[in-house]
């Protein structure tokens, strides 16, 4: 699944356009590798690191949702591994 679509489906961002803009900043990583394109693929088991709302979020992909469903359904698609504040390491 495309990374921009995944971030939108799991409700971390309100639109795919916002997800694309975040990815294009060049600070998002999948499994430690910098994401070059918004179309880079996410797979079950992937670890995504991204800056979001002044924090660095680290999530593990548990499943690939088929739609942008309700929040509980979206949260079941990923596991939060860590959140660093703005003063933490980026």
C-alpha cells in the first residue's frame, strides 16, 4: 500500500494531500530508509518514523486497512512504538 494512503487511512493525517506534503519534506522513514516518494510501499511489519505535530512518531504496521474507517478500526492497524518530544532526538 502507498505510504500516503496508509497514513490517511489510519487517521494520522486528515487528507492524502497532507500526507504527501509531510512525506515530501524528506524526514519520513520506512524501516530506517528515507522515503523518496509518496508512493513508496508499506507492508505489514514495516516500521514508520515520521515527524508529526512537534513530535517524532514511530509506528509498526500491523495490518493494511481497506478504507478510512472509524478511529478504533484505524488504531488496530498500527502499534505505537514511541513518541519523542520536540526536545528529543529527531
